[in-house]
C-alpha cells in the first residue's frame, strides 16, 4: 500500500469546525435559512471530500497527516457513513426544526446552537475515525459524547435534561474503563515497542507481546467501555432515554452513527486480540447474544415509536459486536457489512418517525395513531421498507449481512449464538412490522390523537432524505457487490498487523 502525506484527514476535521463558525455568522446576520443553508452546504463539501478520501483508499493509498492521523479502508468507510448520514439528516432537520420553532419548542438562538453542535459533532466523529493514537481515540470519543449530549438536552425540559445528564454520566464512566485498559496494555507493551505501543497501527503487535493475563484484563476493560458507548446490555441504560428525548433528527444521528463508535473502537483494539486469546470470541458472543434478545424483547412492549426504535438499536448493535468479536475475516466483514446496513436502515426509520411526528403535531404513541398510509404514502412506504430490512427480509440489505454473520458464527462453531441471532431477527421483524401496521394500516383507535385525523403527507424537503435512504437499502440489497470493495478494504485494515 502506497503511503501519501496528505492534509485531507486534517481538513475533514477542521472544515466542520470552520462550518460551525460560518453558521454562527450566517445566523447572527439574520439571513433567511442562513443557518440551515450554510450547514447543508458545509456538509455537501464534507461529503465530497470524503468520497475523494474513499477513492484514494480503494486505490491502495494510505493517507497520512504525520503519525497522528491515518486514513485506511475502515476510516474511509466510516467517513462516508458519518458525512453522508449527517447531510441527509440536516436536509430533513431544516424543515423539521423550523416547525419546532413555530410550536415554541425552540427559538432562534437554540436553533443556531443546534446547527453549530451538529457540525462540531461531525468534526469529533471524523477525528475519532482518523486518529492513530490510542489515547486520542478515547479523547475524540468523549468529544463526540459531549457534543451529542448537548443535542440530546436540546429542548431543555426536565426529561431531556435528565436524559442528557444520564448519557454523559454513564458513557464517561464506561469509557473510563476503556482508558484504564488502554493504559494497562501500553504499560505492558511500552518496554518492547516504546512510544509505538500507543499507535493503533501497532495494536496487533501489542496483542502478541503482552502477557496473556494482562491482555485479558485490558481487553475486558476496553470491552466494557466500548459496549457502554454502543449501548450494549447491561451498559445500555442511557440509550433509550437519549434517543427518545432528543429531537428526532438527533435520534437518527445517535442510532445511525454515535453508537457505531463503540463498534469502531472494538474493531481497532479488541478484535486484534481475538485470534490470540481464545476466550474473547465466546465472551463477546455471550454478551452480544444477551443484548440482542433483551433489546428486542424490551422493544416489543413499547408504545412510544422512538423508544421502540431505541431498544431495537440495543439489539441490532449486538450483531456488530458479535461479528467483530470473532476476529476472523468473515466475522469482521459481516460485522462491518451490518454496520453499514444498520446505519442506513435506522436513519431511515427515525426520519420516518420524524415525518409522522411532523404531520401529527408531535404524536408518536402507537396506540394513538392509525390509518396513516392513505394520507402519508411515501412515509408509510419508507417505514415499512425499513422495518422489513431491519428484520432481515430478502432482497433488502440486512438479510445479506445477517446471513454472512450466521456463516461466520457457524465457522466458529458457535451454533447457540446462531440460534439466538436468528430468533432475534424474527422478533425484530414481528416488532417493527406490527408497529408499522398499527400506525399506517390499522384503523385509528377510539382514543386516537385529534391531530391524526387531519394528517397530510409531509413536504418534499422532509421525505427526500427518507427516499434516498430507502433507495440505498434496496440497492445494496439487490446489488451487494457495490459495497464489496469498501468492505473488503475496511476488513483488511482491521486485521492488518504491523
């Protein structure tokens, strides 16, 4: 692989920060749609640069900015997901958050802060996936936590402030365990590797050099931290409240992107220890299997659409963990494949719920909705397609990633985990299709929300992002080879030992 010194990795971190300043200036200038238009324009440029970055990585080039920032196949894949989803979410948020202002749930200053925080959040996410330094990985993840926590508490109501506080408290405490694990592994490897022991590119060497008992403790601590960031049971307590109390566009970012950082951290560190320490794969498989089943069971009993999707995220993120925890080529590939699919699907589902809330005056209780399909055909189609995709129904995208994961688990002879994963998929399908039927096709209940009787399809600017995401779910399901170069490059980047 050709190594190229490039300023692009640094620019992808600094450009959103500069964009936040531009949003501030545009918003303070009182320009109509100034903050929204500026934020969207910044993200269009950001996505274009991410595509250039991915193209370079597919061409066998490794982009470096000194020894601190490094873009390989996994970084390029994550950058595409982060910047693409943020752009699509911002397109819907422009109209959605304007309605929040009209309803008195936001004001001019808070909306200005909203768009600035989204761009700061984007910068922190890009920093996380390009840093090559173990401790700075922790710092960047915590920066993304702080930025997203302020977005969770956006409404400044008691429930949202409590959700934001719980999110910050639990994730910071959990990630402290990861920091302890990192320090422990560095202490053991430093006499042999020197300062290189702190570089993610040398994590594979650390896995083979440190004593096994030290490695087990360090890996256990890091797993706790990354599982907390991802919302895996039993470290998930922050996730349902944060997802449900945040503005719906923020919920799409949390479920689509922020919890993936936990999986990214696992891939960069713990995954490389799996071939060396035989107990890691069964341990993570057990942890993920419990989380899968518990998450979807809790989702089944929810009446709130956003809480239902939040608990399903607890379940689905576990598919990523179980694949990455195997440490095999097929396991890592299937875990990353499902990461891409889950990002697209969950962003689609949350944006669809946002459209329902926009059209019904904020109603999101399943028991108070019904019969919306005839009046919201685009939204109903997008939601049910996302529901079928997340349940693993062919020919949609998650079917292939889940099937490849089943093969990886079978290859590792973890047949009990295969059975739990299949059962979870069936329950996911039942949960989301049931919710979709009740909201869009079943007759409205007697106590249905009065606003639901006057529902109309949302404006084009609210459903265009949903249509794009739905199209991507169908396209990557019918033509999965489109993703193969990106996923193969990312898998090799994870498993490379320097």
